[in-house]
C-alpha cells in the first residue's frame, strides 16, 4: 500500500503523453494562499497531490548528518540534493536561482534540505535520495515576498522536517534578526540542540533525538538573555500577536490591539 505522501505512479502512458500531461500540470500550478511544502517526485512531480502544511515527513535513518551554510561547504551527496532543488525550482518556475543563492543546507542519511535566498524571495525544499527508489521531496517558497525585510519577532521558521508527525528527529531552516546570537531547540524531553547561525539565517539538525510536540525554539541575545520562545510544531502562519513595521503597517498576523514591532532583517 502506498503512503499518502508518496506520489502516484504513471500507468501505461506513452512517453509523449506523460510529458505533455506533466507540462500542462506544471503550468497550472499557482502559489497557494498559505505556504505549503508540496510533495514532489522526479518523474511525476506535477501529478503529486499530497501536501504537508509546514512539516515534511521523512523516513528515519542512521546516516551521517551534515550542515552547510554555503555552497563551498557541501558534501558530494548534499551537493546533489541541492542541485535537485534547483532543478525543481526551475521546473516550477518559482524564481531565478543559482548555487550562489544557497543560504543553508543540511543532510541526514539519504535526505537533504536546502534554503535559497534572493533579493526578492526564497525557495526551500527537502530531497529524498533513497537507493533504488525514485527521487522525491517537498518544496515551498515565494517568488515575490512582501515580508522579506521583516520578521515576526526575533526568528521565523521557513521549513520544518520531522521523522514523525510531531517529533522524532527534525531538520529546520529559517531566519533570525540581528539581535539573535544563539538559537536553541529544547526537545521537550530535557535535551537540547543548538542551531548554527550565519548571515541572518539558521540551520538546525538533530541526531537520534526524541523531539516531542512540546519542543520550543528559544533565542538569546549577546548577553545570554532570552529573547523569545515558540513552539516548534506550531504552524508558521499562527501568531500570538500581530506585527507591524516601522511605519505601523501590518506585516504578520491579524489586525488587533496587541500588535508588536516586527524586527528588520537583512543579509
């Protein structure tokens, strides 16, 4: 039985017909109202119907974990995963990207995750390259990103991957404000993992962890004072407060009396 996140197979379709169907479906894709990680497959990318709201589920593995903050730090396997992300972005016509736009990437066994940043938007994806299986993965992004210059507080999570629906091992990428000098994931079981920060972005990858649904991302300033804590598995579109920019314009959340200042971001 196929998992709900597995892409459908092509059955008895002539190669030309299959290619035309994929092309037609690719041109019909539009950016969803809420950012979602769309499950993809190489041969059947456009026919993938299952979506994951902010969490991409990946099988557990005992392989080597690797984290890179730029293209010069990529291992050979992570380099292949990043190239696959670039190919998907090109096919989905999200935004012009190159290897130079890579901000952070991580791998776990045969799975990789990458975040690309440009002057106008971002693209982030996960890639599964299991031996003897079709390459698959998930992706989300914004071609035009109105909120690019602002953050909903000190941090913003852009992609979360987990080996279980609400726990297990996780891989996370996102952004941080200049105030954040340390970012820690509290697993919810007494254990912690520290994220790697560079140029306004972060990457975090746990290894043989038991992250629970109560896990929190906690940020600290240069003095060690806590700036913010938020649930890891809460939707990235849900906020306790609304956030406004320096002109008082609503940037994140719903209008309300308890709006807080959004924090500027740049890299």
